[in-house]
C-alpha cells in the first residue's frame, strides 16, 4: 500500500471514530434530557427550555462549554438522523 492510500485510510478511520464518539455523546445528552423531563414531570416546550435545563444541571458540551440553542439543535438533529 502506498503512502497516500495509507494516509487516506488513517483519515477515514479517524473520521469514523469521531462520528461514533459524537453519536454516543448525543445519545447520552438526549438521555439526560429525557431523564430531566421524567424526574420533574415536565415537558420541554422548545430548545431554550432544554438549554436552560442542561446549563442548570451543570451538564457541559463535549468541549466543556455551556449549551446554546444551536448546540442543542445539532444534538437533536444528530439523534433524529440515527432513527
């Protein structure tokens, strides 16, 4: 195998691993949101309710930041695309 093919294969494997990690994190966050709803007998009305709940519970993004509407939207889209 030449260098270019090996490098492309390494890049492809790394991308697959990143996608898998992102999928697992997204599923964990959606699970936390479901738990928050069930524990508090509450139904989220929109993205902002989810953002406030995650930030209030101290749950950080993968990069250690607070949640925004856009980051929660992307998580929900990722999980929605898995189903």
